[in-house]
C-alpha cells in the first residue's frame, strides 16, 4: 500500500473514531437530558389530609409555576403586589424587599418575605414540627416536571380556612371550610400583571433568575442559563391563556376574600363569550352585564355522601342554584378552576378526594354552648328551619332539603341565578365529551382504597349530563354552619343574627376577611376595619351589583321572631 493509501486509511480510522466519540457524547447528553427533564411525577403524601391540602389534580402540568419562580414573584413584582394587595401588605414591605444583606445571601429572609407577600393575598402557611413554615401554602400542589418543582392551585385553596376563638389565640386550620380569607380576585390580578413582559423590567428573565438566586443555592449552570429563562417564557404564555379565560374579573366589582365568579369562565371557555368586547367595565361605567356577574361565596365540602339522597330518594341539587345533582360532575367542573383541564386532569387523585369528603366531618363549635338556651332553640328551629335545612347538622332529612326554592319565594340577590344561562347549560354538555370513565378501585394516600360504589355503574363517561337551568336557589343542609359565615349565597349577611333580621335593618356595609369568631351573633367579627397589625379588612358593600342582602325574610323565615327566640335559635345552630 502506498503512502496515500496509508494516509487515507488512517484518516478514515480517525473520522470513525471521532464519529464514535461524537455519537457517544450525543448518547450521553440524550441520556442525561432524558434523566433530568423527562421524569414527571407529582409530590405524594402519606395522609388524605395532606393530599387534600397539597396533592396535585394535574393542573400544575399546564400552568404549573416553578417553585422558585413562584417564590420570586412577590419580590420581583413587589410594586404590582403592593398595588393589588393595598393595605393588606405591610407599609414597609417594598423597602424590605429592596434591602439585601451585603454579600451574605440570607435565603430564609428572602423566602419569608415571599411568604409574607402571599399572605397578603389570603394564602395560609402551615408550620412543621420545628415551627418552620412550609415552602408552599395550603392549596398549592407540587409536581416535578422539566427538572423543576412546579406548583399551582388545588381544591384546598378554596375550601380551607382558619378560625380563632380569641384575638390572641393561634388560628386553627379547618379543612373543608369555605376559604373566607383567600382573595382569589387579588391573586389572579397579581399573577396576570406580574407575568406581563416589561411590567416591572425590560428583561424580566434576568430579574427573576437573579431573585431566584437570592432564594436558594441550588441553581446550576443549566438552570441559570437555560431552564429558568425558558420556564419564564413558558409561564408567561400560560398566564396569558389563563388571563384570556379568567381575566374578566378586571371588569367586575371587587369580589373580596372568600368569593368567586363560578361560571363566567365556563362561558368564555365553552362558547367564546368575548368579555373584552361584551362585558362593561364597572370601574369606568358603573354598569355590569346582567348575566355577567355570578359572584358567590366558596361553599363548604363536608359530609358529601349525605348529599347523594334527599327526601324523594333523588340526589340533592348542588351549587348555589341547584343546577346539578351529580357530585362528580360538580367536582370535575370545580377542578377546571385549578387548570385541571380534560386532557390532563388526574381522575384518580380527584376520586380519592371525593371519597374522603364523603365522610369528612365539620369541626365542633369551639366555644362554650349554653345547652339550656340551645334546647329552647331546637323547637324554634324545627318549626321554622328544619323542612328546608335538615333535622340537624348531621341528619339532613326534610321535605325541601336539596330542592330549589324559586327566586320569587326566596327573594335573594338574583345575579348569580341569571349568570347561569340556558345557553351555558346546553354548552356544558360538551365538556369531557368522549372521555370514558374507568370504574376501578385504586390506592389513595394514607393506606386507603378508592372503591367505586353501586351508584357508579351508570357513570361510565366523564361527559356532563346533569347540568340544567333552574329558577331559584337550593336549600342546603347546615352542617358546620358556624364556620360558613357570611351568609346567603353571595356572603352578603355577616352573621346569623343579621340573617334573622329584616333586610332593611341588615348591615349595608361590613368587613370581610376576619377569622375571629363572633360568639354572640354566630359568624365572624365583621365590624372591625383592620386587624391588630393595622392591616385593612375588605369593606363589603351590599349596594354593589351581585352583593344584595335582600330576601330570606318574613314570617316563615324567622325574621319576626322575638330577640330571645333568635338568641335561642342561634345557640342551637352552634351545635351543628
């Protein structure tokens, strides 16, 4: 072989070697990328209580915000937070956010500032056995995806709150209770505005990555220059999608804490209700769409199995207006609010929660009860309330319990009723269309099993089949009624004593967002404008559209009882 042939042979060997090395490097990179970026698993918990508080329903796949980005948002967007939360945020918050501790990065201080920001929106943080607050508030799930821990809302964010028996007492967390401290209106406005490119800075990726670096020392080169910049762009797109569906609240009067517009987003999602062109801007015109305000209080979620049967053998009519009598359909639609859309929802996770809620008990009233006065009130309750609201807080028997009372009879604010239209009822039938249900037993957290019941035999599709338009509001059982104030579907009456008063004498304005029990009137203290730290509660105005406090009055509703009879009735309701 001549020299040229030898050289050519050597070059071929070198190229083959280089190609083999390159191929090996590519394979190593592919394996590394697959191991780092492909695993997708929700964080799991050992009890159903923790699963309810922090477990994933699947929504964090679509709109899951990386945990460190979630923690950075109140810090990078502190001006936006201050504008949204107002007096619920400490006056010096922005100054403390702007102050860094020299060259020493104090991760605990920065994370505590982040939690403080979210607390101003009504989020609740639990403490561990060592007294340290969790990294996520109750109602936020966590899922490992794209090499990041991602978080978004779950059921508990709307159905968990706290109560205090005295000003100086530590708040006690109550699962299944209406989230009367959580301000969803403010939270949505904060995350939508924070996600807007250029709102706080011309290059938001750099600001967020720098702030994330002040929260943790876990960032590596790939996180800093690839993963988080890409994640931030992706979250901005996800927030834009959410704003298109849920941003309509910017045109509505402020909801205040503990409330939500349940079905307007269904109109947008299902048949393209164009809120930007069709919904008047309350803040500039003083007008609202008569069918565009459906604001109601978050409901409780206790003793759901008892809702499956009323006096005539049929299930109770659910939602405030009784537009559905299938618990599973109601829960599926509620899950949409957590971004758990039909293609990604974790049905088994939701089934575990549904089964757990079937027997979840409301807590007993935590203050002393005058048993003699309560015994006097029992007879009054049986005469005036039992047929519509059940025999007591655990026995839901009654001729009208779970039935709808026409608006012409009940006379309460009609905006929520008009918000749910016949057109929406028809269009909701396409939700989950084509999705068959697998009726199978499976494991749940805490060593329990989900076991389908006999009533599941006819529930073989997730497609909605039970939504319909009604002409009034549903009569609900009163389990745990002491923890469900303010009262009426829109939370327009602060205490039970106020509800037993003619509408003309009920408070026209009061303050929402206090978890301190009103031991005399049954409800939460509603006359104080601010808490012990000087932070403002929300001023609720019953003259605002959708906030009317009329109705549920007259001889048959107990508003003409004597003062002593009302006190006795209220005392008996504390036993529920």
